[in-house]
C-alpha cells in the first residue's frame, strides 16, 4: 500500500520565538490567538487505555509510551512534570463522533457524558474508524478560555494500518509517530527544520526517536525552566507500581498479562462501536495518506463547486461547526443543491476544539470540495486536501499548512499533493 502520511493530527497556528530565529511553531486558540499550553503548576497526566491494540504486546507498548514521553519531559531547559496514571478503564463514551450518533450517547454510556472528561489517553481504534481511511492517527487538544490545555488524547488507526516497534520493519513505526504526536500533546505544531521530530515530512520506514534542536527550543519556549536543571523522568500515579493502578494492581496486572498472551496470537477485539466511542475530543494532529487530485476524485462520491452560505458552532461534548454550502456546479458524481457539512472544531461554551488538517470555511467563500457521502452526512475527503478555495481568476488554492506529507519508502521523496492550479484544469482532469 502506498502510505503517505500527514501529521496535521490546523491551519493558522503559528507563532515563532523569537521572530525568524526558529522554525518551530506553537498551537494557538484560533479565536483570540492565545497559545495553547498546560498549566505547569500541575502535573500533566496521561493514561493508556485498557485495550492497548495495534497488534503490539501491552508491556512493550507501555514501555515505549513511557520512553516517548520521557524523551520530551527530560529536557534540562524545559519545566513540565509528566505522570503516567493508572490504566484507563472508563466507559467507552464518545467525544468527537459523527453528529448523527449524538442522541445515542447517553444510552450507550449508561449515564450522561460530560462535555470534557479531562482524561488524556493513548489508545488504538480497532473497530470503526469514523474518518477517511487515509487518516492514520489523531492527536487531540481541548482547551479552556485563555488557552489552558485541559485534555489531550492520542488515537491511532489500528484497522487500516500495521504497526511495529522493531527497527527496519516496513510498516508504521509506533515510537516514531508517538514521539511526534507527543510534541503536539504539549502544544507544538510543525516545523520545516531538518532533523526535528516535528518536521513536516515523514518517510515510511523511518525510525526517528531523538529530538532536534528546534524541538528542544520549542518546548523550552512553551515551558521555560526558571533555573537549575528542570528535567525529570515520567512519574507514576501513587500506589501504582504496574500498568494497573490502585489497590487492585496485582489482579489487574495478571489480567493484562493474560491479555498480552492473547495478543501474541491476534489483535485484541473490541466491542462494537467501542473504538468510535473512544475518539478524542479535539483532534490536534492528523496522520493522513497524501492524495493526488485523481486519488481524491477516486475516493469521492461527488466533486462540487459551491459557496459557503452559513457557519455556526455549538458545544456538544466538543465544539462542532455546521457549514452550509450552496452547490453551484457538480464537477463529478451527484449532489443535492445544498449541503450541510458538520465537523469538529470551533469555539463555543467556553471551550475550543481544533482539528489540525481539517478544512476551514469562511462565510461567502467559493470552494471546490471532494466529498464522501457517509451515513453521518457529507465528509470532505482527505481532510484539508479535499478543499480548495476558488479565486476571482478561477485559481485554486489549498491551505495544507496543518498537514505534513510523507510517503512509503519505495514511493520516492516527499512532495506536496498536486491539484490543477485553475478550476478549468480540474474540470478537464475530471472528464
């Protein structure tokens, strides 16, 4: 499979420090520009979900996650304390799920679901991936007013991709992607600086586990050390000396060891809808297959040119934005005259939700969209790759700044996914 990845994982998030001196960028609240960061007066806690996944042995996976967090938290010029909490055993309750399922949420979970659960979890989805199959992973950030991070999750697609922790294997490297995603977890966006793990390209088969100077500078900017050596190892929840925390740790560990034995023969099975319901609350970065114009067209039920006639955001466990589009021309396939596109992202109810790589829409703009009509409504194919703004002269422009493109090792060097520069060129291509 041609595997070209996008660490996106938003689009207008850049603040450099100092101006022009570094390539690193930090995530910001798109409403008022506040930089997103954790409150360093508190310990930042992450947890692993009890189902583990990815075909990886749980004990090895836990060690890799600890090591990856430690890669960042051990930097001497940055001050942020990280703690691994007990295994996350919470209800499989949805956050950023397709809007059509929202009425079912409380019935599935057995109790009302809070808007933000405050649990930062690393997990695989192995039953129902609600995004395009091109999406390999999503790291999520939820923040309150002022930019204080309150929740972050790293979700990985265990359905469509094979994962490894062994050097040299020609499949998706768990630790390489995780180290990159944890940079987003702490509030860093992408960089074009060579040698940085937050770089904007990734060659399938690469194994990049060491931070570059640009990564180090970025974390020091977000969490400066006030003096002395601020580095630390990843701590552990009190009374938790194993993967399972609390008084039941020994019994839980025995169960996990049994699970590890089962995983050696096959991937862990999930309950129906469990994976979808674990989708995180705000996707901060996306790992997505790079798609050419013809790839996008092949994956689409329709390609349309239309005008954005409305946009509104609402809080429903995360912030959702409903975009209405008047279809002015159907370039391929069939489409109704008006579309309602619902996607996570926006600001409402005192919280912000951001999906790196999700297309942005401006009221009144004219755009070309590659669309997949799903059971949950129309979806833009390939995240921001599937939306282009149409200029007054018919020119097509896409904002791919939230996407980091990469390819399979055998596919050659990374390049930006191409699209004809003008609308007429796209019309010709799609004939």
